[in-house]
C-alpha cells in the first residue's frame, strides 16, 4: 500500500461522526448556491466525468473532494436526470479505497459496451510531495445502476516510457471495430501531448503511441482530451496548461482549445482545419461531451479554475458545472447553444422593448433567470448590458463598434476575485448589424451566449444580496427587445 499521506488524502469512509452533515449545514444557506446548475452540497467539485445517456437516464459524475474547498482526495460524485435539467443526487459513485487509486479517482469518460456503461478513470498515485504515477482504471455500471470496480484493475498500470507520472483523463471511443483510449500526458521534457492505447474488447489495452495533433500550441501538460464526430467533421477538445496569452485568447490560468479537422488513427494524426479557444470567459475548464437521447452533441464544463481562490472557499464549498450546451459546426465555426431542454425550467416570462440613450433599467427582482436580448444600434458606438447590478456592483458586457470587440468586466464587486489573471475578457465580434445576447444567470454564475453561440463567456461572480438589477446602456441610440424567464430549481441545495 502507498503510505505517503497528507491530511487532504482522506476519503468519506474516514469521516468522523456527524462531520459530513456539519459540512453540509455550513454551506446550506449560502446566497451563492446555484438553483439550476449542478453543484456540490459541500466540498469542492471540478471536472465533469463519465457523461452519458444510458438506459433512459442522463448521468453526470464529477470530481469531488468532500472535506474543504480545496483539491484533495478526489471521489466521483454522481447525479442523474430523466430530462437533462432536473437532477437527483445519487450516492457517491467512486471512493478511492484501492491501492491502484491510493491518492484519488481522477477524471475520465464513459462508453456503453455490450449493454453496460464502462466508466474509465485515472487512479492517482503519489510517492511524495512531487513524485507520482498513474493507473488507468475501470468501473462498470449495470442496467440497475449498480456500479462496481473492475476486478482486474488497473486496466493500464503505470505510464508509458518517455512520459512523466502526469498521464490521465481517459477518453475511450470506438472506430472501425477497435476501441481507442486517448490520455492527456506530459513528456519527460515537460511538454504536453496525447497518448493512445488500443483494444479489441475495451478491457485489454496496448500502447499505440502518441497522437500527432497538427496545432501550433504546446504547453507543459494536455489534460482532459475529448474526441467526437460532428456534422461531418472530427472534433478534438483538450485543456492545455501553460499556454501564453495571445490577443483575446488564453488569459486564464488554464485554458481549453477545440480543434476541427480529420482524425487518421492509422497514421496517428489529427489534421486541423481550424482551432479556437472554446469559451472566452473566466471560469471554464475540462469540458466533456456526449450524445443526448436525440443524438445531439452536448457539453458540460467545470465552471471554475484551478489555482484561484473563490469567495465560497470560506463556506467550505466551491464551483459548479455549466448548463448543458448543444454543439454544432456551421459556416466554418463551432457554435455552442443552450440545450433546448433548458426551456423545461422556465416559469414566469416577461418581454419588452425600448430605445436607450445612456442607461435604462429592466425590471428584475430575481437571482436566477434566463434573459434574451436583441440590440439594434443606430448612431451608438458603445452599448451593452449590466447584470447583477446595484449602486455599487455590476457585471458589464460592452460592445464596441469602433474596435469590433465585445468585453466582459467583473471588477466591480466587493467580492471580486482572480484579479491576478485580469478582470476583463474579450473577443472580436462583427458589429455591422444587430447583436443577439442569450444569458443564463444563476445566483453566482452568468453564461453569456452571443450571436447564436458564436462567442460564449462563462463567468462566476459573487454579488451582495441586493445586486439583482439588469441595465442596458448606450452612448448613442440603441433599440433593444428582451424576453426574460424566471427559472425553477433544477437541483437541491
């Protein structure tokens, strides 16, 4: 047994009497707990794992450390749903109790094999503060929902020659009667890569080599690979660490890239037609995709960031997931739109229109809502919307016609955070005509979709209780129309 221990390497079976209940009570009434975003009752969540529509139900697993808002011994927590938006909390799916996962059940993905859901994950091993290794492991869910770890774990022991102990986050897919496993990896020269294993039965795996991704990005580690086919193209998503900022892109501590092109497993090469940063906001990492019951490609992401302190840390909980997003490729762009199923959470609705010169308030007394806004500027050169607005606080989305840029600024909050990476995010946008903005606000998160998902900003903010306002503004004349829906709860606090 690996005996290297720190206090943070403790599982829920080691919790003292009443300890977990006390942690839940501590964060139970937080004003920042989302109402329809998946979030932990207590402790820290991060990457979504094992996403699947299986036997008539949606399953979302996620990385979870129960004892504090910190990265410690990772479990797989579990929620399920029949409609993708109303979530039921389930018992913890994976508790890292075995030697081959002695320091955490790290991220992974799922695939249905012969009627069962195979859940692949990384067993984290640590031998000291720095020295580490990794195993690739399997758990199997049967039709009744029972989850059991594979008796012959690990399915891949250790890491391949030429790579450090940072090899993790298995993504398994089937192509031409062969199963392939993609793993995020770090070469011994401390650069990022993707390595590949192959299998005939999804149980016995053979190292195939490194995938050549024809992209001008390196970094020191590539995490959370995902691959799928979409609208006649091959799509590869990964989360490179150590990418330098460039223009409007890569300003977070860790970033996410999507590449569209073609995958040739015989040549072990991914030819890239185009690539882009997937989300332009502050809080978006480790996304994972799957097909819904209608064959649509859906995405969830961790709405958080590593190495950044969040205001909820003092309440012993942290982070949430994004809402589900439907992906498509249209006119040479990858688009992200809110899942159609989100409409199931709509309650009261109101709409209106006007022309703004200066500032104008839109009536709002809610902290969780959906808001659709259409701008038609005439002589204005700057216009936009403020969310979570009060006399002192606001999240500001500004469209600048002269610069052809949209910016999001989250500096004006008492609980502003993450300033070491900047308070503003931006992206180029075509402002020659009208602008459509589709927003989901849920207590401490805003997801902002611009022009049918061409640009998306995922942003956490932590406002005071009175910061509920919505203001539109313009330095000239801008016509606008809006529709607003209050939203039902989608998950218990």
